[in-house]
C-alpha cells in the first residue's frame, strides 16, 4: 500500500502538493468511497480517478517507431527527444521512462522504452545476447564477393574497431542490394554498425533498426508506439518473448 499523494505523483497525475486539491474535488475514490486525504494508504488496484483505473500502475513497456532527428536522452541540450512523443502524463512518471539502449538522432526504427530499471539492465546486459537487426544504406556499391568477405570477418568475432580493447562479438551480415545490407548484432557499442562498415571502407548514409529480439515494427509508422506486456520478455534469458 502507498500514500495517495505519492501514488498519484509517481504516475504523473499531479504533484504531491496538488494531490489534496484532486482529492478535495472528489475525483479520487478508494474501493468505491471518496478518498479521505493525501496520506491515506491504498493499493493501486483500489484507486479510481474520475471513475477510471490508474494508468498502468505496475509499469510501462513500449515499442516505439523512432523517427529521424530525435535523441534517446533526457538532456534537453541534446535536442528534441523520443519522450516528447508520449502522453504528457507518462512524461511525468517517477521512475522516469527511459530507453532500453539507444538509437542516435540519425538512426530510425525500433526502440523499447520502459520505467522498469531491472528490465533495462537485463536487456542491455551483454550476457543475454539479445539480437538487434539493422538495415544499412551505403554510400557506395558493395559487391557480392566483398560482402561475403565482410560477412566472414564480422561473423568471426575478431574484428577490432579503433580505440576498442576487445573485438566485436560475432555478427551476421546479409547483402540485400548493392547499397543495402542487414547487420544483426548481439551487443551495442557506440555507433557500432556505422563503425563496422567504416572499418571496411564503406560509409553508412542511412540506418534503420528493424528488429529487437523477436520484435519488429509491424504496421507502426514513425512516431507511433504500442504498449507491450511487462512480462513479454522471458526472465530466464532476457531474449525470448513470452506468449501474450
């Protein structure tokens, strides 16, 4: 059980100091009765706001189609961010919603957002090896012969990038067209996809993440999102989707 003012504030409805006004207005009920005051303790499942259940009181896990030009940082000095796409109430939640890994502003595609810190740690941990697939557009043609050579190198787990102390983990490269390729990684180093291609003399001019584990974007258009069950990922390995 939690204090009503804390519960409402943490879910982004109002500040703790504003909670009394909400309660005095009669907007908050607990088990069908008008709330007594900010200090009243209650289970989230027993609380209604204007007759509606609390908004995802157990936490949020979102799949978002990230557009170009947005960052995954909460630092306002870095520019517009993906969190501005969400309902304002969700932007006020505590713990805050954050991304599971990051895509830079020049990369589009699938990003997961959550307010569950343990999920962030689990799905970004190298030991779980969650595969992420990217579609890269190159500045110059990549022949099938050269692509085969690069695929063997990327898969070998021996590629060393500048200023790195360990080689990249094994990755899968597939040539789609002379200037289109897919790369599947199980780690997330800084600008890794672009740096891997650059190490072989190929500049990536557009980058889009299509998959995270078993998830894809489906019919989501840039800027759209959908809510996933909090137990979507199997706690046993962090990579397999539970049956919904």
